[in-house]
């Protein structure tokens, strides 16, 4: 890993985020590194509590502080480190170069302003254009995201739209200034299965059209298979496996990834529990020593509870943080 | 977690006995506002309880020689236009104020619970009772109390009745709201399914679960009642002079505001301390007993 | 929108009827013979008969009630015993006085309450927050008549800046109006500022936790726009609903405060009616005030609908 790669669009190195409470500091993200090329789609996968959303919010500079705090690392975006940037400088990146859409379309739009107002706002602020031009852009965006009779919708309020429509609006807002990077945090989780597929389809075609890079955060590997180029699997604040889609689906190298694959819900049931993996993600306050997945892992051996496994290469562009496949005595891993 | 770790400075008895039985007590004692409120209100309560001991002079003993004496070592709180001891008058005023406030609280507890529980539990009564409370609450609280007290004629009894009539609808609403929530809970539904009688369900399951908001509400009612009683007696609708109440002392002192401001200032401070103390107690109780409300206040 | 207003008007009818019943019923609470209380101990039997006849007390209950409602239908709230003129006329004469002070006080309350609440929420747990919240609590704990007297002691007796009381109509002399209206308005406002600040603060904190605020920040909007546009309009929704409550407290407070400052408004009219046992005036005044408040609450609901599109478009409610 080492130094961040400024040739990439986004290069995250050793990101560490802590949440500080009276009872102590909890590492929510613990040494996360990944790269993203322009136009590339990365899926970050993991159960809730694994640190995916916190990673995305850190990139956006929207971490709720306090209690959250970036404790270390770098986030290189278009060759510049975002972490030391002033709030004002970050504001010019947010919504313009990096956009984000969220899990809850029902509550993510302001209930007291019209759709048009909320789409136009970003354009007016970032591109210093007049209301008329902003309105034309908003109309164009609503058409692009597949809103029927967009002209009428501009005057409507969020509560008059369905969840799927609201997520389309959120996408329209996010893409209104043609960002280079879109962070999509569980964009389909709150939606019906049929709507989920439509939204993913829309994201994919817009990604293609806008040539933007996307980080898709999800707990659902099934969603990932449809859409992304590369996958990073997160568990308890760390990336445990990273590979291209084929690698993850065909040759998973981490027991956690295997567990996730085994629990992909079939289309006709609304199964969301990870039935294949017993137990839950440990709380950031009570992290086990060594491999954080060891307590739930059926392959766990004694050293797993003492050695923190690094991301070891398992083939071209494929890495897994698991000592199952190596002889830890001869390779001399230290905890 | 043991009590010994959490409350190191406290005597052993408190650690094992009192706090164990009422863990809420410890949380209340950690609530700064609650403690300040308890001290303020406790002070006034002591003054009221021991008024004849603290202020041995008859509050109505007139002494023309000692008119308009400002507060000093012999007359701690000064004297009024008739040379009466302000200390005695304010202390006895505390007694009457708190007595009326307490009476209003008791009446609110009894009738508020009966009406609120009836409205929340028996759906058929609900609509009628709630429309009546709507209408009563359409009048500004103090104004309605003034109207009722004016009709009944001035006395401390009418003040208590008028204030109860004004605040009972408000208490009933709160009890009703809690009953509506509690009656839908599974354990109550289970009791209904098992055929328990209405009274038993209300007394054993529903009401104990409405206690927290009720206690909070009654503390605030106590504060409003003391404040409004002062308004009534200031307007001449409370206990008639010479019986001292904070309100009528202020009303009498008003004429001498230029030369003897202390007559007006001191009872008002006692009144403000009482009401502030009760409000702080209410805030503390609400934060500790009713965590749902705390979230919205956080 | 129109349909919403009509629906709310219809809903207020049963409450209005009950309010009139209570106003009528208050007279019936008078223990013994009201005529004796009104006439006083020196009244002759002939005088008492006269009073009974004037008030219709010699009639059976249902006739009295019939008369009361027949009067209401004509806009007749009865005749003040004290002033010798119709209750409605006496009340309406004094509206400009009370209303101008109430509006002055309302402006003070809204400005101070909302700004203190917003600052307290944004600077949460700072000294400014704690000071605002302590002020809020002390504000609701002070008796308003006493606070008024304290202001008189300070600003009239000691500093001599303002007159101790009285009232100068705005149209006669705006400066005089300010000099006479300021202390009553401040007295009425101080009690409410705290209440409003607390509500504003907790609402603001609640709103700032909402997803749409995160969205506004994700758009890269400056913090000022996030607060002043996205948060503020949502904060105003619950705040508007308290305006009705605030006005109600203002009105009842005005009985005492107008008496303290000798302001010839509706409040002092009711105050003196109460002392002199002018029953028709008390009855009519209460009914008038309650009706005015119901109308105000209706207005508040309409405002509410303006701020919250969810209400505006929901034709069912």
C-alpha cells in the first residue's frame, strides 16, 4: 500500500476514524486504504457497523464531529489531500466534484421546499448561474433520471413522490454539477425490490453517460454483482478482501466474503439476515484482538486471535486479510 | 457496575440501601438542576412548615411605631405600612401558597387521573371528555381561573377550586395520552385477553405505567398553581386581607413602592424562588423519569 | 388551501358552542343570590328586584339561557353594570390599546425567543446556551405583576426614564406610545421569551439531526444557508403552533399587567369588572377573549399550512 497514488482519482491511505464518547474512543474505521481510477466503480461491502458509511462520510468531510474524528491517514482526491482542507474549500468540492446519495430517500429531501428548488440550489450555488439557467438544468436532470412529467414535478414537494421517485431526485441533485465521483451509500436498501433494480439500472446508465467514478456502499453482494468493477469487503472497520468482481464471486479468499456470498438473498424472498454467518459485527468498543472476524469464523485457529492479518496478495489485484492460506510460522507475521 | 464505584463519597448505607431500592434517586441527585430546585423548594417548604417558629411575631400584629422599617437586624425583612413584620407575613404567606398549591396538585391527581384514564380507556367517553377539555382550554388558564374565582367569591378555597378546574383538563389530557400508549402494549393486551376486569387492568397495568409523566406534570402544576394563586390574590380574588398571601402583600405594598420598595420586592422573590425551584424539580424529574421527553430536549 | 380553512372553521364550531356554555355557566357558579352580591349589603329590596329584572335572574333557567343565546345571535353580549354600556362596545373600544401592546410584546417575544433559541442550539452547551436556558427558566418562574413592579422601581422610580403607567395612543404621539407601551410589553414578553427559546432550541437540535440537513451539507451549501434556509423553515413549523399559546398567555397576562401599569385595555377592563362584580362584563369578556383566541388559533393553523406543505396538500385534515 504505502504512499497514496496521485494518478488515481481517489486514493485513500490508512484512514482511521474514531468515535469519542465518555466511555472511551471507538475505532470505527481502522486503517482503510483503497484506490479508485476515474470512471471506475468500486463496491464497498459489509454488514452494518463495518465502517462503510463512516468511510464515505469522511471522504465528504461530513463526519458528525463530535463524536466522530479522523484520527489519521490521507484522502487524496484529484491529487489533493482532502483532510487538511478548510470547510470553505470542502464546500466547493462537495456537491460539485464529489456528490453523495443516501439510504433514506424518504427523509433525505427537505419537506418544506419544492423539488425544483432543491435541485436548482446546487447548480445556483456551485456554478453561479441565474434561476432560469438553473431551472433548465434541473428540468434536464429530472428527465435524465427518468421522472415522468418533470416540468410539473419541479413545483411539487417531496411528500407527493414515492420513495423510488425521491431517490431519483436525490440522484438528480447529486449529478446536477457533473461530479467526478459519486458516493452512493446503500442507495437501494430502503426501496422495494423492483424499484431497487430500476435505481441500479439508472445509476449504471448515468455512470456510463457521465463517465464518473462511483463508490457503491452496500451490505448486499447481489447488488454489487450487477454494477461494480471492483469490490472491497469491510469488516469491523477494516478491509478484509479486495478483488475484481469475478475474483470475489469465483475465488473468495476470506471466510467473511464466503459467508456474505452464501447469504445473498434470492430475488423472491426478502431475506436480509446473514444466515450463513452466526453472530454479529463486534461493537467498536469491544473489538477482539487479532483478526476481528475470528470469533465468528469457522476456520479460526489459535493464532487468529493474536495476529492482525494484513491484506495479503492472493493473485493479481486480489488481496485478503486472512492467514488461513499461509503458514504463519514460516512467513513470520507479527501481530 | 457497583454503587461503590459510582458514588464514592457517599456513606455505606446510602450505597447499599437507599440507592439500591431507588436507583432513580441517584440519577436525580446527579442532575444539577434537580438538586438546585430541591434546595430552593426545600428551603421555602421548611419556612412554610416552621413559619410560627421562624417568625414568632404574629403576622397581623400592628405596630404603628415601627411603620416602614427597612430590613435590618431587628426586622430581618423590614415592616410594612402598618408596622407588621414582613418576615412573619412572608413566612405565613409561604404556608398558604404551598397549601393551596398542594391542594391543587391533589385535586389534579385525583380528578386528572379519573378523567384521563376514563377518556383513554373507555373509547366512548373519549370524544365527549376531550371536547369539554378543548373548550375549557380555549380560555387562557389564568383568565378562566379569574372568572371562576370572581363568580365564587374571593377566598383561598375558591382560589384552589378555580385553579384546579383550570388545570385538571390539562392533567387529564396527559394521563389520557399515556393511557392510550400503554393500553396498546402487549402486556396490557394480554391481560385483556385473559379476561381481567377493567378496574384491575387500569389499576395494576395501565396507571403505574403512566406515573412518570403524571409526576412530572403535577410538579409543573404545583408551580403554575403557586404562581396563579399569587395572581388571584394580587387581584383581590384570593384570601382576603389581613390574611397574608404573597399576592396581597405585593398588592398592598404597591402603593408604597417609592418609599418602601422592600414590601413589594421580598414576597416576589420568595414567590419566584418557589416557582423556579418547582420548575427545576420538574425539569429534573422529566429528564430522569421520562427519557422519551429528554431526547427532544437534549 | 381554501378547503383546509373551511374545514378548520367547521371544526371550531362545537368548541365555540361549548365555550359559550361555559361562559354562561360561570354566572351560575355564583353562590346565593347574585343580585345581593351586585347590589351590596345596602341595596333595598326594590333595587334588588331591579337588578334581577335587568339581568333576567327572575326568569327560569331555560329562559335565561334562551335570552343569552338570542343575544349572542344578535352580537349582544349583555350590558356592563359598571359602565352602563354594551359589553361588546366597551370591549371593542379597548381593542386597539390591548392589541398594540400585545403585538409589540409578540414582536419582542418572537425576535428574542427565536434568536436566543437558535443561538443556544448552534452553540450547544456553551456559556451562551446555558445563559439562554437559565434565563428561560427564570423567565417562566417570575410572576408577571411582580416583574412589572420591579421594572417600575428600576426605570420609573430610580432612573426616571419612563412613566410609571398610563397609555398614549400611537396615532396621537408615537414617542409617548413607546414610552408607555414599552414596560408592559417587555413585562409580558420576558415571561415568554424563555419558553419560546426552549422550544426553538430543542426543535433546532432535532432538525439539525435530520437527513435533509445532511443532504444540504452534502450539496456543499455554506453553513449559513444550511441553517437559515433548510433548518429554519422546518424549525418554524412547531414554533408557529406555539404562537397561539403565547398569545393566550399574553392575553391572560394582560389582565394583571394592564392593571399594574394602569393601561386602559381589555385586561384592566376585565380586572376591574372582576373586582366590582360586573357579572355581564366578566361573562361577555371571557367569551370575547376565548372566541378571539379560537380565531387566532385558526389563523395559526393557516400559517402552519403555509410553512408545512404536507398539511397544505393533505385535503383530508
